[in-house]
């Protein structure tokens, strides 16, 4: 998975853009960026409106989320904003010069970090329970054929025992500790501020028995063969990441769904009243479009079912989010 996505000529390393292969909230509607703009304003206030306010997008893809937040920010806040895309893929044309583009996380952050659909692309191993015990699965990238390999390492076993115990032969788990470490490295860099991870997720009570590994190419699902031709992704054990973030210094945590978080940030999906169509037809159409976009972002069977992990260091959690 590491080589297929990020090795030389890997799917992301060579600059494939997520929007060409699947639809993230960022590309579904600019109202996603606007909601994060409201969250940013709250973090700014909690930090006492500093002279420099960091805004980091980890796994920034096209850079559209940062571009949207910047465009929607009040001029006074925008002037103090230091927006940075952390992205392995090369900088796309058209990203505003104001946005810094780098491949690694900055040393310290005072402000807001967003990681939308980043952790599901952090490579991991798959383990299957066999009659001889758990085995790490090996896959031939040329054919997709799988076979059981060695027993998982002690670190893998510890993680499995705590977060994803296997029961019957055939059960599979995706060993999430690389995502825990990745998330801890984000929270650990927060001097003061808030970090938000948004992703397909599950918790210990709802792990899928056969795992979630999936491949995407050109808008379709394809077998998750790690040959560099497609995105390879697996849902995120956000509860395990929560614990890792707490160990890395998070002082408050909220684990919720995108539906709950975005509704709290003002996205309702409610259609405008019909009489508006007579009084203000343009206003009605515009409100109707917004309602449709909100409905997609908060759909519990789609993007609204994503998990939101919000962790703060040295400031309270944004008070518009549910406590
Ligand atoms: C699924 S895409 C999400 C893009 C964007 N956040 C969005 O919502 O449209 C994941 C992105 O994370 C980037 N990525 C993965 N691991 C990374 C890492 N360790 N450092 C920087 N970027 C990374 C990939 O190159 C890819 O562009």
C-alpha cells in the first residue's frame, strides 16, 4: 500500500487528484469549506486573535478546501492567516500564492489543523484469522492474489487485542496503529489549537468482520490491488486515534459524526419556504441549491455518516460543536 500510493510513480506521488477518482466533501460543496471557516473563527477567538493564525490542511489533495476557507474568511482574519497545504503530491496550478505547499507537517502549530480523508490513505496491513492463528496477508500486486504470511508483530498484536480482536477463522482486521501514529504526530505538533480528522470510520463496537479495504479509480470501485493504478483505502478506527491523540497531549476530545458536526455549524438541509419563490425567486433558487448541497454533506448514509474526531490542545473545544 505504501509503495502503491506513495512510492516513486505511486498513485498519489505522481499527482493523481482525488476528485478525479472519488467525491470528497470538499468537492461536493463549497459549503463544507464555509463551515470550517466558522470553526476557524471560533478557534481564532479562543486563541485571542493572534498575529499569526495557522491553518493546516493535511492531505490537501487539490488545495480546494484551503482556497475555499481563505475566500470565505473575514478580511481581518484572512490577513493574519498562514494557510499551509501538507501534501505529498505536487502543487497543482491555480492554488493561490498565499497558500504554502509542503510535503511534511510544520514543527509547531497555533491554530486549526484539518485532515479530511487523509487517515484512510495512511497505509496499513491486513490480518486474517486462520486455524493457525492470525496471519498478515500478502498480496501479489501483479495479480491481486492473496496468501497468508507471517504472524503479526508484537506491536500489531497489541493493537489488535486492544482495538480489533479477531474471533473466527476468516475474520479480518486492518491494523490501524500507523493511523494512530500519524494522528498523534498532528496533535503532538499543536502548541495551542484544534485538530479535526474527518473520515470513513468505525469504532470497536462496529468493526466490519471482513474489513473495509477498497480500491477507487475514475469514479468507480475496483479491487483493492496495490499496483499503483488505483487509490487503496480502508476505513479508520477513529476511537483508537482518539486515544493516540490524548496520549500526544489533547486536552479535550469530541468524537461525533459529520452530520452532527455540520448541523451544529449551521448546515441544515432544510428547504426554503415556498412563499419565498414568489417574493424572491432568485433567493429561493439559491437557498434551494444550498439545501441540496447541505443534504448531501449531512446524509447519514453517505458523507454525513463520516466520523469527526475533534481534539483541542490548550483551548476549549469550539463551543458551537455539541458538547
Ligand atoms: C483521499 S485524498 C483527500 C484529499 C482532500 N483532503 C479532499 O478531501 O479532497 C488523500 C490525500 O492525502 C495525501 N497524503 C496521504 N498521506 C500523506 C502524507 N503523509 N503527507 C502528505 N499528504 C499525504 C494524498 O497524496 C492525497 O492527496
